[in-house]
C-alpha cells in the first residue's frame, strides 16, 4: 500500500490534474471544464444532502457544489493541500485523506456520491464501487465519469502517425494507460463493474455524443 501511495504522489506531481483546467491547449481545457459543468448539472444536490466526492483531487468539482454538506476524500496529501486552499471559503467542507477502497464512513451515510476520473487510477475499481455502494443511502445517487480510453488512444495514434501529435498535445502522454491510468476504461467496462444494487439513469458523452472522450454516468441506488 505504501508503494502505491508513493507512486500516486509521484504521478500527481508529474501530471498535476489541476493544470488540465488551465492548460494552454484549448481542447483539453474545453473538455475538462465541460465535464465539470456536466457533473454540476447532473448531480442536483439539495441543502440537506450529504455529498461525498471520492478522489476529490484539488477540489475543482467540490467548489462548484453550491448546496449540501460536502466531504472530499483523496489518497494524495498534495492534492488535499490544494483542495484545502481552493475550498477555504467553504467552512462546512470537510477533507479527509483516505483510500477509496476503504472508505472511513458508516453504511448508508451519503445522499450523493461523485467519482469523477478516479476509477482508472485505483488498483481495484470493483472494490471502490462496492465501497461506494455501502456508504450511499438507499434511493441515493452516484455520479461517475470515466475517460473513453480506447477512443482517446486511437485519436492520439492518428495524430502521431500524421506527425502533429506533439504540435497539438505537447507534454501529454501518448497513452495514459501506460502511466497513471491503471485501467483502460470505456463505457462497456464500467457497466460490467457496476454492482447489482445500482441502476443507470443517464449517460452523457463529453464533449459531444459523436465524440465521446469522456462519459458521465448517473446511477441510482435501488431500495433494498
């Protein structure tokens, strides 16, 4: 576990997720900011909701949650320091260093859970989903976003083949699943992992339905 934490911190430094929202490349900036706006619209939190973000990173999504009692967990101490600065004006926000595979919460505690661009970074995403299923209330919702890795890699290969990859995406890996992404996610893979007590309500592509570089998936927890 210690090796994984150290490796994750190294990757967080090398590929600072926060930089993607301010990236000089307008395509990357557009896609990532559109993902955040879509998460904000799809979540629909009320004032009474307890909202958990699993893998909150630097708090880019949590700062957009205007309602509810928000808690963010992340395994990266560096990311939590950045998140604390970003959420400094929200006195009710709570940030905890924790492992997504062992969430430090009671069963059925949260109304809404977010896991955005997280599962691909975890060692055992199936366990993460089971843990989320444990802490979300019956009738609650889970919002997941994942990269559509096969399509992204295919586009990168085409750009590399015609010699313009570095021109378009300087400093970006040609395949993230060779570095920080431990799993090459796509929508079918996610659907196979979803625990039986979850039901898919909506699926949205980012940035467009005809160019699904990301998927936002809203799920409800069935009453048991």
